[in-house]
C-alpha cells in the first residue's frame, strides 16, 4: 500500500478496518500536526511579533527583553518540531503539550493589556477598553485547543502515564492501540474541535473582532460587525453539534471551513507588511485541520467494523 493509499483510506475511500493501519494514520496525522503547529509558531518567534509583547508583559517582562527572547523561543519551538519528526519521544511531547497549554493560558492572563506603537516603538499598557480585550483573550484561550490537543493525544496513545522515568527521554515504539484508546482519542478530538470552533466563534459574536472583518473584506466580502456576529454564532452552533453529534458531514464541514477561514490571514496581510509570510499563521493552526482528520479516520474505521459485524 502506497503512502497516498494509506492516508486516503478512511477519508475519500472506505477504511479497511485494519487497526494497525488506523494506528499509523492517527499517529502520523497527530505527529505531523504537532510539529507543524510548533514550526508555524516558532517561525513567528524568529521573525518577532509585536502581538506577543502583552503576553511577556503579563509575566513582568519588559518589551526590550521580550524582543530578544522571541527568536530564542522560536528556534526552540522549531527544534522540538524537528526532533519530534525524527522520532517519538515522550519528553518532547510533554514539553509540547505543557508549552502549548501555557501559551494558551497567557491569553487570558494578558487580558487587560494591549500593545501600542508610540514614536516608532512598541509599548504595553492597560487597554483603553480593558473589558473588550479581556473577553477577546478569554475566547482565544479556548480557540487554542488545536495547539495543545495533538501532543496530548500522542501521549495518550503512547502510554505516557504508565512508564518509568528512564523511558521519558528515549525514543519509543508506540504500543498496539486498544479500542478503549481509540475511543479516548475520539472524545479528546471532538472536545478540542468543539472548543476551537466555539472560541473562534466568540471572536465574532462576543468580541466583534476587527481582524475577522478585515479577513473577509480581503476576498471581496462586504463584511461588517453584523456579518461576523452571524458567522460567530454559526461556528458556536457547529462546535456544539460536533460535540453532541459528531457525524461525518459536520466534521468535513469543520475541516474545510477551518482550512479556508484560517488561510484568510494571507490575503488580509494580517501581520502588516509580511505578505505571503502570513502563511505561517495558517500553518500554526494545523491542529484545526489535523484533529478533524483524526476523527474522520476513526469514524470510517468504526463504520467498517459495524459492516463486518
């Protein structure tokens, strides 16, 4: 079986029902997803990004130091991604999970801070509309479930919670996946997918985020606050439906919706002046696409087993 056949089974073709094939599909989808997320995030660290300054400030780190720390953090992110692609390692996965979770938590921690450009330099100060900024950062925490979810799922599949200390730092062979583990991974997937959809929806109906208006206007849509509010409620509904009734059409809808809407960072030139480099915003959110892919594989596998029974 070719690599293409391996990964189209369960998506556009019926699944074979082979648990070993499913395990390879889940493992590599999650592994590549986690790596791409860190590559995307790390690239912005190397470039440096003013939008990160409030997160540093929430921990008492001044902008001058934050600027110098960003490339180091970015390089380390990319190093972790490369090492993960070279071999499965529980210590790396634990770091990725905790770091992604921490960077998500930094959003609400920096909730009343905003960056302001003064005389050509960036400073961080209390937000003039602190309640609005705080709401935005809280929704962004939930929207980041696609970052910490994949490494956590790999840890679950690798038996990270029943190992000796020496096993942490050596590459490992994943144990044969159990049906109970498949069920756990599917539950984690639908939870993370629901959270990231609801979190992103909150940018529209709760925060009325200008960035979303800019995204739609960049492709010729006459977007305004009312438009993104309706889109936000639609994402909220989709997230709830996927958690309660994760049927295949809804998962496909979420997959294609996220691939499309997150790509709008590029035509909108969201990080002003960076042009095509904004593609790394799309890459950083690979968890938004990898998670529904995992769900589709599992669903197709389950369908095949039912047809055999």
